[in-house]
C-alpha cells in the first residue's frame, strides 16, 4: 500500500509557473489550487509518495 505525504504552500500569482516547476522537480504532484483570503492569494495543495 502506498503512503503519501502532503504539503500546502502559498503561490504568488505573478510567479506561478516557476513555483510549481520547483515543487514538481522535488517530486510533489499538484492536487489543487484554491483562492485564499483575496483573489491575489492562492494556496496550492501537493502530495508525493513517502520514501
């Protein structure tokens, strides 16, 4: 059975691609992005298999 670890991180709207690429290169898979308190604030939810 696979085991997962999870991460939440703020995402800056003007630098989204670089931020997501950095997490992806560390093995994190993006699950969802939700709006924070304002439209400019985004929160990303990631998962990756535990080693």
